[in-house]
């Protein structure tokens, strides 16, 4: 997710979503993700303190500042890029299931802030002005593999 002063999504030459100040969220779904996780992630995104407070620190959330949210589904975030020179998309959730989770995430966010979206599965042109720049990656904690130390 990126703190932005503006962002927009264009599909086939038409703007389908645009916001002023707020967050641009690229949302990828992996196999095993579920609705409860999508709702919890929505709450975390909306409450994540990445906006400047009166002391100059990142002490305010999107909800605190009355910001807007632009959600863009992006299956490439689920790619395994640990080997070779070509991404492996096997960790990505099947499109039909991913669409449902994106909708759950968006619906949860719409309960609290203004939300715009791209078009699921479309070839989108995304433009934004990153404010800061401030960008964070939020992920569901993955189970520790046997024989591997957790951090």
C-alpha cells in the first residue's frame, strides 16, 4: 500500500477509479487466503498509522485523516520469484475465488471510507503520486516450515 496525494486507474482509455489524498492498495490473493483474513486486512489497512500527526510522526491512519482508498487487484503479487528468471504463479488464488476475496476486502473498507477500485482481471493503467514516498507491504503471517527458525 502506498500513501498518495492522488491516484487513478484507467481501463480501455476510461478512468474507472480515482482518488485524492489517501491510500493506493495493490491487493494480491494467495491460495489459502480466506474471508476472515480479507476483513482483518481491511481493518489493518484502514487503521495503519502512516499519515503524519501533529508531532511530525506517522501517528494517524486513513480513517483518522478522512482519506480515500483506491484498491487494485494484482495477482502478480502472489508470484513466487525465488527461483529462475520467470515468475511462478502457482501460489496465486484461482481468479473466481480471488474476485470474491477482493469484493470482501472492498466491502469491509466501504463501511468506513470512500473506496474506488480498478476492474478485476482487466489490463489496467494505474497512475499515482506517491506521498513521501511512503509504501508498506502487509502480509498474512505464513506458518513456519518444519526445521526453519521463525523470526
